[in-house]
DNA sequence: AAATTTAAAAACTATTTTGGTTTTTTAAGT
DNA sequence: ACTTAAAAAACCAAAATAGTTTTTAAATTT
C-alpha cells in the first residue's frame, strides 16, 4: 500500500464519518497524522483528494465484486452473503456522503459518481444474468431495467423515512424490501433458497 | 357539489400542475373564475385552502378505495386494476406537490400529510391482509412493515432519477418495480395471476 | 558528528463562506 | 386598488479555510 493509498483509505473513512463538506484540509492532515504540506504533495487540491477518494472506494468495491465472481460461487450464495453484509454495514453514511458530493461538489459528481453508479449497475446486471443462466431468476427480465432498480431499492432501506418513527429495525426493513424484491425475480428453484434463508433469519 | 368542493377540486388540479408555493391567491382566484373576495369567503387564508385541498384529495382517494373494497372483488383484480391506473396517471406531480408542502408549509405537513400517509398505509395493510386471507400472499409478512414499503416503492418509479437519461419508459419501470415486488409477496396461487398479467402486458 | 534530506509545525495570505443588515420585491389579506 | 407583512435580493463585514511559504525538528547519510 503506497502512501497515497493509505491517505485515501484513511480519508474515505473520515469522510464517511464526518462528511466531506465541513471537513477542513487541516483536519484531514491531522487525521492522517501528517502535515498539510505532505497532503498537498500527494493531491493537488481538495477536489482532487475527494475525487480520488471516491474512485478509490469504488475500486475497492469493484475488486471485492470481481473476487466474488471469480470464485465461481453459486449465484444465490453471492446474493445472500452480500445481502447479509449490506445490512450490517452502515450504508446510510455512504449515501449521505454521496449526497454531499452531489450538492457541494457537482463537478466531481458529474465526472465521477455517475460512472461509479454505472459501474454498480453493470455489476448488478452481470449478477442478474448469472442468476438467470443458473436458473434462479426468471428469463423475461431486462437487466438494463432491473439493475438500476436494484440500486435504488437498496438505497431506500438505508435512506428513507421508512425506519424513522416506526418500531422496525433497519435490517428488518432491508430484508422485507430487498429480499422480497429478489423473491419476485426468482424461479421455483431460486425461491426455495430464499424462503429457506428467510425461515432461518427472522 | 358545493361551491367549496368545486373550488377545491379545481384548485387541487392547479396545485398539481403548478405547485402550491409559487402560485398566488390572485392566480388561484383567476383560475377559479372568481374574485379573491369570494375565495376568502370560503377559506380563511392560503394555509386553510391548501390544508383543505390536501384533505379533499385524500377523501377522493379513500372513497375510491372503499368502493373497491365494498365491491367484494377478488384481491388480485383490485391490485392489478389499481396498478394499471397508477402508472397511467401522473404520480410524480402529486409527489412533488407533497414535497413542496413539506418544505414550505411544514405545519400543514405535520397535521395533514402525515395522517394522509397513515391512511394510505392503513389501506395498503388492509389490502395485504385481504390478499393473505384469500391465499394470494404468503403468510409470514408483517403488514406494518410491508405497507409503508409499498408506499415507498410506488414513489420511486415516479420520482427518482431512474427514468431520467435512460431509454426506459415510466410505465416499464413501474411494472418492473411494483409488479416484481408484489410477485415477491405471492404464493403459488397469486404468482400465476401476476405472471399471466405480465405475459399480456409487455 | 556534521551535513543533508525529509517531513511536521507553524505562520501567512488570498479566497470563500458565513452571519447579520438593509433594501427591494412580492404577494397575502382588506 | 391599497396596505402591510413577509420573502428575496443585495450588500457588507467578519470569520473560516484553502493553499503557500517559512521555520523547526528529526531522521538519515556521509
């Protein structure tokens, strides 16, 4: 891991905790245990830093995805394991980070986040197709429509007012939202596995 | 239909088209073909007008729902017919109207829209339960969780950036989002009907 | 141990952002 | 049409912050 990567790895976490708008370069330098000078030797300015952090976290996600695919695992395993991970981590901080970028760094948003989203949709589409060829999902689905819907659905559980003021947990909501949607995509074969999973996880 | 109801009926449409924030009382009076004086004889102020318009449109929806229920129709018919209507009307204007109320008339939002939403969720929950007792939906579902999720899901199709910049229609998106989610809720019996419907509507 | 390199700390400036004030415009209500 | 209240815009001063430069300290090399 290069110095630059270390900085990005560190700073992404900082951004997720504190947001990127109100965080100052002094604070970032302090958080990384270095002087501003060193920071500026690695990144031309704050925009550059944020942009590269976004790209970096996308790379991490992508490589995790690739290793999942490469492992040639069963589609349903990938799905349910990913699902378990998704509602254990704090998706909402990532989402509000993204929202802040859109609002206060529109250039970065246009250039970077859009393509990150595209990448995400591409992954989803590939997974979907894999599931179809393995016989878990019904055939008459257009991946170009379903994939962005999936991205959107995942966002709601974390983001919306669904959980606020009600007596349901985020993981409960996530399950009923995402798992039920996936159940809607399944064939008999896939449904069995999801129903089994739900039986063991309620 | 009383004068007051006529005004509300008219003004709701106006609000849906133009929003309620920037529309002036002068414009509303003109739109209704009356003087401001007549308007103010029926509503104490703009807040009152907006509040009553919200309640009125909710009443309309509710009575349509009640007549559906009263007709003792098959659950799946209600669902699929309602679904067809939903993606033919312009849900998005209703949603942005609601958003404007939340933003600029928070008092009305707290007092009125919240209970409208509650009413909507109650209807959804009732429909869900009906569907369960009729054997279309799986049993192990908590209506208090599913109902608000359904409301939320319907919003996405109309509202989000899903349809923007992509080559898919809103109705296509709505179908793949809402119908697939419902499909996820179904038993064998309900699934047959949805699959039949999808076969005839693609 | 002196010299050299490296990076942190601190100091500094030039922009940006923010908070508060006044003026102007808009729109409610009579 | 008129009055009044409230919202928006324009404006300014003060604070905060990005980015640069200088100084200090510590590690490394010779």
